[in-house]
C-alpha cells in the first residue's frame, strides 16, 4: 500500500479545488516558494504588498493614503483581533495621530479617541464609510438622534495587492472563480464594549437603542446590517450618558440591491447569532429584516444566560448552561436544530442569571413572536400548496408583522417597570397609539 501511494502522481492538497501544489511536498522548496516559476527570479520572500507588520507593538507607526497624500498614526493597544485565518481577520488598534506636519492642539484629530480598523474584504464589498455617509445625509433635523447610535468614521482607505502577492497569483490561475481582496482600513471614533455597562437597565437601553437604530437605517438610507452580534453592539459615552451603537457595517448591503446579490453572499453573520434559517443548507436567501432581529434575540439570550454580569462569564453554572456554550463551537446542523427547538417550543422558558433576571419577559415575549410568526408562515405555505390558483400574500420580512419593529417597540420600550428612551417624535407618537391598540386587544 505504501509503495502504491508513493507511485501516485503529485496532486493538490485539497485546500483549494483544482490547485496543484507538488512543491508543498518538498520541504526544500518551501522557503518563500522560490522554486515556483513565478518566484524563480525573485529576491527575498513574496510580499502581500499590504501589511507587513508581523507583530503590532506599542509605538509602531502606520502610514496610509489620505486625501491627496498620506497620514501617519502611532499604534497603541490592540483592542480587538478576530479569530480566523491569519491575515484575513479584522484588527482594531487604538491610535494617535503622528503626522509630522500637524500643529499641536490644531490637528483635526487632536483630543479625539481614535482607532485604526484593518480588514481584508473582497474588492466588491462596499466600504463601511459609504453606508455611514448615506446615513449622515439622511440624519437631519428630527432624525439627527440616530448619529449617537452609529460609528463616526473620519477616513477610509483601500490598499490593493501587489503583483507578486498570493492573491494576484490565485487570480491569475482561477480568473473569475477567485475574487480579489485588499486591505481596507479606516480611522474611527473609539467605542466601548458591552462589558463596560454596569446595570441591567443600561443593557436594556443599549439593546433598545440598537433596535431603533437598525430600523431607522433600514427605513431611510435603506441599508441592512446583516451581522448583529455581541461584538458589533458597542457603547458611546457622551456628556455622561451611554448610547447603544450599532457598529461594524462591513457586511451590510443596500436594501434596494438585494435581489441582485448571489445566494452565497446572503449567508453572512457571526455563527452563534445568525438566524436559524441561515444554518440550513437549503436556505437560499435573501437576508431579511427579521433575520437581523432574530440575531439580536440570540445576543440578549446568550448574554443573559452565559454571563453573571456584562463583564464576567458565569462559571458557577456553566454545566447547567452547557447547551448555549456549545453554540460557539458547533457547526450549522447543530445550531439549526437548537435554535429551531427554541423557536417552535410553545412552552419554552429562558433561564437568565440573576443580574439579567428582568430580561426574562423580553426573551419570552420575543420568542413567542417568533413562534407565532413561523406558525403563520407554515400555515401560509400549506394553504398556498392546497390552493395553487389563489393569489396569497405573506410579509416574509416580518413574518407577516408578527416579528416586526412595532412588536419590538411594544416589548422593549419598558424594562423592569422603567420607561426606556424612545427616540424621534414619530415613534414616540406611534408608541402611544400602539399601546392603546394593545390595551384594547387585551380587554
């Protein structure tokens, strides 16, 4: 058997379909890949022509394109480094301006707490700043409140791959099958994580802020976020008050262009928080408003059950809550089953930790909306199948209004007998009307 294996011709390693890589099986050829034809005449290792700082150290400097020239920042503490393929994950670093031409106390970034965000998206991905610029255009007058709940991006830049980069060689070999990537960076206002919140009431207001911000962006600039997760919900402290900020719009999309996006691009998000449908191999999109709101439901659920408080995991009851800890390590089939069990269980009850005990009512009410909505959807599909000639309608974006913004406002505008801040005169008025309608239904 061993002799037969040695007699086999060199084949690819299975990492990239159709890629022949016999050089990887010869240890002597691994140094910089210099025995590959494209590197035979090269001096030194191939560069990705993007970001060659092997290790970010405090005091290092980074220069990037800025307007008609360049600008330099000094790197400080790494605030976030995503898990994943090295060179592909997002890095967020606290920075200060280090341009030599800046006049002390007169620099436009002077006194601001800044971060440098570096990511490695495909070239077709719309930059985060483009979405935020559209939001700023719409956030005028009575809509200006939403700016407190969106990231403040001072500049954005893209640096393409070099001719000798691995990306360029992949593109040359696979042509249209491979989508080029580049380094995308931005300088943004530094925000605080959820772990800085001190009370359950503060957490509730932040989550309610996120719902309101998400709905406003969906309604006016017509943008869908598509990656609601605990890491993308941040906190801005302004004039002593804390605001929930819906951060990280790297995977967002223009709502009006949704129909033109390929099926593979719909399955976005952070796995533990993705809507249950997105874990199914049969799901073909599109990404909808309710998928983001289902993600928020899981953010609240996992925080309330896995943490003793916003900054401390609950190790004492970890075994009791083991089903939720597995959400961070298991695959799509497991997550689809576990989330479906929650949604379709009429008797489901959340078990939040003591600090988050007041979230029980929110979680139960939101789960009930999902249950009723998907039950209505199942009935709609069956009815449509039985009466193929009859024209029926169903609002799939909100499960026929059972999992809508109206429902979220009704559930979340109060927390533990406290009224939370509802932003904008439009929805303050609507809330009074919704409450009146809801009270009449209960009679």
